[in-house]
C-alpha cells in the first residue's frame, strides 16, 4: 500500500497556531545561542598567577641524598589557557596542598641545576591540561647530590684468633681482645648505613696480620678492612683517633693452675669443681711476672649463692694478679650444697664516746664541753653482712658505734678534729661491718663559767 502525503498549509498569519509555532522555534534558538556563549566564555584564553612550593626529594633511592637542609622552594608562575582548564589545574594543585614533590635522585653526584619551567610542565600536567607557562620565578634552583653519610660512635674490637700463637702484649685488656673507642663517618647507600647501625656499636677487626711487635696503625685502614664496611659496601670519610698502638706478642703455656670458686651470699659445703686445675696461656712478656706470684690461683666470676643451683657451670675470670690469661676452658662445673645463706643489713646507731679512764676523776668534763661540727653526723648508718639467720635477729642496740678520745684532744685548737668511727658488737656474732667506716668532726672547748 503506498503512502499518500499532503502539503501542510502554513498557519494563518497572527493566528494562534502561528504564534505557537514561532514561539517553539524562538525558544530553541535562545537555548543554542546561550550554550554557544557559555562555551565561548569557558574556552576564552585567560591567565592566572599561581604560587606553590616545590620540594626536592630523592624518592625511594638510597644511593644519594641532598646536601644541606634547604630542599623546599617557593615558586611563582603564570599559566595561560581556558578558564575551565585553569580551574581544573588549580583544583589539582589545591588537593596536593600546593606542594609539588620532585624526585632528583637520577641527577649526577655534585651540583645539579633544575629548570623549574620544565619541572612544572613535567610534574604538574600542564601540557595535558592544555595550559602553558608564561613566567616562572625563580626560573632555576640548584642542589648538591651526595652519597648518604652518617656519623657513628662505637668500639673497634681488635682480635687475634682464639687459640693462635699471637696474643696482645701488656695488661690493658683481654689476651685475644682489645677495645678502642672510635668516632667515624661512613659513606654509602642508606641500606648499607642502616645495616651497620643494626649491627651494634662493636666492630670486630682482626689484627693478626701485623705480626709480633709494636705498630702504630691507621684506624681508617682497620675500619675499611672490617667486614662491617666491606660487606655493606661502605667508604670511610673520617675517623678519630687517627692511629692506635697495636702490640702483639707470642704466647706461652703455664700448666696446672689452681681454680678457686668465688661466691657471695652464703657458704657452699662439699664444693667440688671440675676441673679443679687447668693450664693457662699468657703473653711471653708477662710470663716472668706471673711466675713470680707466690701462688697462682684462677678464680671464677663472683657467684651469688642465693640464686645458685648446683651442679652448675660457672664462668672463669681470665685474669691472675691483674695479668690477662686464657684458661684451657672458659668454665668449670661447680657442685656442692648451699649450707648457709648470707646477706646484708643496715642499722642506724648513735656515735658514742670512749674516753680515757682518768677523765671522770680528773674533772675533764667539768672543764670541757664537746662541740660537734654537724650533730646529724652523730647518728650513722652502719651496714653489716653475715648469716641471714643472725642478721634477722640483729638489733641496733647490739651494734655500738664510737670514737676514741685521747688527752691530746684537750689541747686548744680552732680547727675541727677528725675521727673515724669504730664499731663493735655487744654479743658474739659472725656478722661483720661492710665498707669504709664513717668519720665525725668535733673539738673540745673550754666550758664557759657558770652564771651565778
């Protein structure tokens, strides 16, 4: 079936239909015109002054760092483009806090110059935003890229192989170990510096290569040769002290030295040490001094019997008469029975006077008066040690503290007389006084005449 079309007649001029048709056409013309004007206004080329802060960083790189403290710069620049692009660009910068981070870790070591116009175009998306820069102030910034450095304070531990023929001479430290306090600045990657810091303050250095004799050795050379530096790929910038004295000697063996158990806090019955005797190694230069001792005794470290649970290994103190030695083995096993625990007790007692027997009869106290420089000094704390069972019962009344006066104390003087306090117990006891005894200051002055 074919369609039939009929020509529509134009509405009669000024008729109602004519006005409706014309109104619709005019409405759409207005809408399109308004959109064109809005778009044209948005895309009109504008300019805007922007102020941001550029912060130079080295990102995640641990290979370089920026020298100094000034890494942030205020930058003012003018952007040109459409208003809509400028608004989007401003919002983007505002969301970042008006700060732009610039990673400069790919620069060369030494001074680097950066063109901020190029930096802004690369880092802030100017080109993508359809914007351009007309002015930048400042235009260039400079920074110095250096290897990361860090200062350390620690100890360089000089060692010789345990059991080897070479040992340290003298008596200033252990036979196979000497410690030197050092301050140094290391350079390298941040990872290497962190690894050195995690390794602690002790840096072991083997010095056996210097051989027997005395050498003034560079601390820098010792540090560079240590595993702490070579393993972490570090370089040395500075070290103090610059040199140290290293003196090595040959070792000799002294056999069959007695071992003694050194204990505190109690008494150990039926004590047995295994072994009870052993050989020691000493520097040849100290051999004669050691053999000159009337009796060679190797003691264990001090052991508190209050926490001792025999049988138990105990460390040996590797020193005899102030001379460093190396025992054949570092420990002995100690067995026995803790028979009696000891302890300490502090009591506050008055300081009394012990005078010559003649004084009460010759009228000394009628003619003189005792003047104390500080009356508080005449009540003193006295610490005693002994079996704990006895200390629990010990009272201050059973401890007498006193000074002994003599006839010479009656001689005229304007200075204070000094006298050490003595202590005695009123009853038999195994307790004894600990530490130095206190002192008091006094003088005997003529007694003023009585007022009638």
